[in-house]
C-alpha cells in the first residue's frame, strides 16, 4: 500500500519555491518581474478596476446652479485558475543499480536525486508560467490544451496588438521601425496612465533583434551621438548603440529575452537546439509599459489547491515552508508530495503542481508586436 512516508518539505520540498524564485524573480527576467508570483486563498479570483475620469468641469457663473455630474464606477473582472500538475518516479532500478553522479560506484543518494528531480520540475513550472505570460502579452490571450483535450484559456479585454505596414524582415530596405514605434507610442499612451517612453521596455529574442539590425533605417539613417553606426567595424551589432537611438527618441529600451525550453525529453537529452522553443517567438516583441510609481501591470496568481484543505492523515501536508521569505508567496501555492511505495518494486512517486494563471490588472499597460 502506498503511504506518505514524509512531507516533502523535510527532504527537498523546501527547495522548490527557492528554485522557482531564483529562476523567475531573482534572476534578470523582466517578464516575471512584471508579473510576480502571488497567492490567493480561493478557487476564483475577482478584482475591480475603476473607470477613467472624464470631461471638463461645467461652467456655472455667478448665482448659477451647478449641474448634476455623474461619475463612472468600476469594472469587475474575474479569473478562473488553471490546474497544472504531473508526477515522476524514482524507480527500484535507479535506486539499486545507478551510481551517485561524480563517484565510481557509490550507491545513489536518494535525497540528492529527488532534489534534482525537483529542480527539473521547477524549471518545467517556470517555463509554463513564462509561456502563458508571453502568449497573453503577444496576442492578448492564451490557450493551454491538456493531454486529454482539456482546454484552459484567458483573454484580456481590449488588448492592443500592432503590425507594421512594411514588414521589418520582408522589406528591410524600406521598413521604418523607428517611425512605427513612434506612431504606436502615441496610440498606446492616449487616454491611459501607462507610459511607453524611455522607461518602458521591448522584449525580443536574439533572432528578432538581429533582424531589426538588418533594416536600413537602423543601419544607416540613425547613428549614435558620436556618429558611429550600430553595426560595428567587426560586423557585430551593438545593442547598446541601438538603445542609445531608441532612448534618444524617448522610445523603449530593447531587452534581449532568450528564455525557452526543450519541448520533448529526447530534445533535452540530445540537446537538439534546432527544436529549442523560444518563450517569445521569432518576429515578435512584447512592449511593457511603465505604470505610475510601483503600480504593477499584473501578477502570476497561484490559487488554493486540495492539499491545503484536506483532513485526516493528509492534513500532514501544510503550506511548504521556505528558507527564503521572498519566496513565501510561491510556497503557498505549490503542491509537492513524495510517496514511498513500501512494497516490491520499491520506488518513490513524486507529485508536483500548482493551480493558477496570469492576471493582467491593466490591459492598457502592454502591447504585442508581430511582423513579417
């Protein structure tokens, strides 16, 4: 009979929120920093957003009666979480026959191996979070399809996307990316507190940035304040030079975003870089605007899971404790358990997952750009 031999926090479970925090929040990941992890003790999340102020105060005149002015209220949004999870096994063969990595023939250190499996699981979780965020910020919506055909998705009301009239790659000699961005900036900032100037950022992968450098407007029309081209004498593209141009026009700083994942186990084992999938696809950019003060664009919301409300023996599963207080919100929403199967063949079942999804509080604070 399968029994819960230990709460995983007593071995390596406490590491998992730290792994995720280090990968997504501590590291230089502007996408996850714009949508930090949070926890909500509910299976449905609601939030309100006040409508915009409007109009001009009426003229009353001396001794005139002021007209009744009606002010707008607020919109209510709700968010249904997705349910994500998987499990893996540490088999009897691995425990018995495998050697501890870095040794000649020492037996496998089970805790060490379980910890490595948790590192892989945390990478899988963060990649899923990044993918949902990227899809949402590129097109204003995302869709996740499960192995049994289950579908989970979300759409941001009124989300704005931009496509240049002349493709930056299709026609690099006549494309005008600087002009395009200046026009879009004016449109995106109109009627909102979100700003798309020099404090905003454009996220793109290396392939997209390389194509941007190929446009004639970038290569020859604009130069740094010292007259140097953004393409150096060695043929290498100078991203700092390009950003000196965009910043000079009060346009966003372009940030390289090469996070991605191997889609299959075989790809990961064989390091099949041809199949490596970028989180932000080629010929796609995400424009993250600047909100007033510390006002966040959104959050990656983790929600309640069954392990937090079970009773009896299962109540031995509390929220995972973490050694890092900054990872506490992540720890609240993670589901991690290790089951030791105490019969032949002896093995461990390791479960991991979370409930939740990306929430965008300010749909006007970002835009997706795609080009041909």
